[in-house]
């Protein structure tokens, strides 16, 4: 009897050790590990497709952001960048709380005389730059949720550099796409060897005040930013509308943090390649004249192709300018951006590291009660490079080999 009891105890110890080992392994870059971490610190709404393999983690208390996702269940790779140290600390930073997330809601413009990040009269520098609390630290209200979608809302009041006050409501729906809808919107059918997760956020902004929003006193825009885990071989790919600069303007704005070095930004015909290795602080932007409704990236280490789509309006439109300066043209801003993280100065620590894919709505000249909407859609596809190749060509107009060779040494 003692022998039997001893065996039971030993079996229990081995089982516990096995579970601890499995949890430790899962914590290393897996969705299950990230999900367990997030649940220990905040409310998480888990969305899934009918297969339960594609999953998305949404955080209502962190502005309804999609923090991360997976194409292969709990043991699959976790695609969103998460600032574990900041979340675990429970601290609130003064200028910005970079929690992470691969679809997070922001509002532009960031810089200029109509900025909502700078108070009137202050210099446009980091010391005086503050992210508005409603899009940084305040929770969004949970309206409803189901297996594959969540609806949230937030009432806000914002004031810009020119002291214009905006009263508004944000309505945000995040939903995971079932396979057939995702394939239809992607425009190509992945091979069975390719695992895929696809989700979109439908973001609406309504003027709830008594005055119309006018260009002379400043307009707002919906701005969605996706923060992803970099690798040493991650390349951002942005197709663009080719054509002469005297008709379409400059091909790219690469002056945000100083000109991007040539070895980190390459332009070939109608596609640009931008390093997303998380090792050099830099940013690019494309005007509405140059932008196409798609951008993406390829991580050659983990063999992950990421595609971002958004609803580009037909015809010309104004876009807010986020450059940190008093602007001669405050409505000549970017529609698509990509940011690569890195030290702000030699010897400093990077914020992440991470890289970003960002899209923006037009500037919202809204009368009281009027609404503007912006859809931002994200796909992650993981599988053999030969099977990802057709998808890259169909969506980004280049092959995997072309992407990999852009920055090959």
C-alpha cells in the first residue's frame, strides 16, 4: 500500500513538473504564454474563429486594443508586441504608456498647430509631448461581445494646440474573420500548409458637440497603429502609386527622425522596402496620392507574412499632418506610415523593440452628429516560403525572394 502511495506521489510530482515545463516553454513567444500573462493583469476578451485555431486577444481597459493574435491556437506564435515590463509594473508613465498591441486606436494629428499632443505655445519636443489620456490610459466601455466579435465605445473631450475643444464619441468593433471571408477579402487562397489569422477593427468617430469641426481651427483623424515583434530579418513592404513628383508629390516622407539611411530604405519601381528589425529609430510615411490600400511585412526568421488593408476613400481628401513643427500645410499629411523602433540616442534603450504598420482616415470635418469611419484589417500568414510566395505576389506585388534580397548583405 505504501508502495502504491509512493508511486502516486511520484506521478503527481512528475505531472506537476511536466506542466511547469510546458508552461515555461509556452511562455516563450507563444500565444498561450502571452494570454496567461495578460489575464493576470487585466481583463481579456478572447475572440476565435470556428476552428478555434485563429484567436485574438482584445483588452477593453486598454482602449479596446488587439494586443496579440495567433494562427495556431495556444501553442502558436504570438504576433503582437507586448510591453510586459510596463504592464507588470502597474505604473503609469507621464508622456505615453507603450503597452503594445497590434491594432490600437489613436487620434491625429500628433504635431503642428492642430496637435492634440502639445499644449498651446510649448516647443515641439519630447519634454512637452503628452499622449491624451482617453487614447492612452483610460478604459473603453464594453458594449457587447460574442465568440468572434467585441463592440466598445468611449466618450472623449480633447483640446488641440490652438485651444479648440472637441467633444466626440468613439465606437469600435473588433471581429475575427472566418476563413472564407478572409480569403475573399485577401484576394487569394492560401495553400493548406499556410496557417492564417485575420481580423479587422471598424472604428467610428462622431462629433457629439454643438459646433462643426472646421479646417481653420483644426480637424481630427482616426489613426490605427499595429505594433509587431521584430526579427533580425523583418522587412516592411509598401506598394505605392508610381509617377512623377510634379503630379503626385514626393514618393516618401522619411524625415520624421532624420533621414532614413539608404541601407534601411530601398525604393524599386512601385514598391518600397523598409527595415523592421527594431534596431534603428526611423519612420516613413506615404501621402494619399502615393498610398495603395495595402501594406505588409515579412519576417524571414519565423516565416510570417503580415498584410494590412484599410478602406481608402475614392477621390482626393485632406489628411492631418503630424510633423512636429508649425506647419505651412497642416492637411498634407500621410495616409500610411511605418515605424521601426530603436534607441532615441546612442546608448539609450529602445522602447520595444518593435515595428509598426499604421493607417489613417481622412481629416474629419464633421458637423454635430456626423460620423467618420475607418476600417483597418490585419492578416498573419505562416508557412513554407514557397506557399507564401503566391500570397506576397498577389497582395504586395513582390516575391518572397525579392523581399529577402532587399537588405541582404
